[in-house]
């Protein structure tokens, strides 16, 4: 297997762990807060899932650095000028800062969950998309709007699950 294929495979594995973990985390949070009490079993499952997300984050850092190293070594400057790549990197920085902020309880759960979910899924969907004709400002506005739309949708899901 060629080095670049290994880097891409690592990036895909990191994406699967992070995006899958963020999705599962939402299900776990909704289930855990339904009865307004987090049991020891629920807490243990969440701990395993958050560990999986952290592994995804670590692998993502490695794969991003490796991609930059590879492309710059090949003389491919697009990696420095691609606005789509820069918004994806911003989303990943948001994932890391959000994880710290959630851990320190600096942000409310509703906002932190929305940032995590939107960032992982946003970066994943952008990674699956081909070339897009948008500039960084358009991506950024769409990202911020998406965080609050997802926040509202997660609020509705939590409200619906409590009513059941």
C-alpha cells in the first residue's frame, strides 16, 4: 500500500471513530438524561464511547499532519489555499476546544453537544463532497448556522424522548 493510501485510510478510520462516536454520544446522552439520572452503567458506556472519540481525535491529528507533510513534500500547494480544507480544519479545532470546554463545564451541554455533532458531521460531509464553489466566509456562516439548527433539532429530540 502506498504511503498516501495509508494516510487516507488513517483519516477515514479517525473520521469513523469521531463521527460515529459523536452520534452514539447523542443517543447515550438522550437515554441517560431521560430519567434525570445517569446510572453507573450509563456512565461506564459513555466513558468507553468518549475514549473512542478521543482515539479518533488523536488519529485525526496524525492524519492531518501527515496529509500536509505529504502534499507539501509533493509540491502541492492547494492544501494551503483550499478554503474547504481550512473550514474542515477549523471544525476540528472546534472539536478539540469544545471537548476541553465541555470537560471543564465552561459551556452548557446543549451547546457543546451541538458543536461536537455539527463539527464531526460537517467535516465528514465536506470530506465526502467533491469540489465546492464556496468561499471561506460562506462555509463559516453555514457552519455557525448549522450549529444552532442542530442545537434546535437536538432539543426537539430530547423533548420528544422525555415525553415517551
